[in-house]
């Protein structure tokens, strides 16, 4: 296979800069209110999805309901966050 040009005792070269670097997180910091709204969004999608699964005994129907609710409410939340930043 390929030979390494690295001498023994040398640290490995940083082939992919920015990856696995100590320091700040890659994701931007979210406010506590924004984080709370995202948790509420997921809960609002999970509850109807779980109810549909329990009533129909069909995972795929419940998953479709979950995705539908999250897409609709997520778009509304996106518009709210966008308007709030302005």
C-alpha cells in the first residue's frame, strides 16, 4: 500500500483542516428560547404521529403524519424566526 513520509515521533499531518479541531463548536449558538421552540416543534409532531401509530398499528402512516406536521409547523416557525431577526 502507500508509504507514509512521516518520521517516527512526528504528529500526523492535518490532512483535513477544520475537522476535529478543539475550540468552538461548528454549529452557531442558539438562544434558549429558540432551542425551546425547536423542542416544542418536535413534540407537536411526535404526539400526533404516536397517536396515529397506536390507532392504525401502521408505522408508515404515523411517520407520514409526523413529517406532515413537522413540515407545516416547521415552515411557520421558520417564518417566525426570520421575521424575529429583522
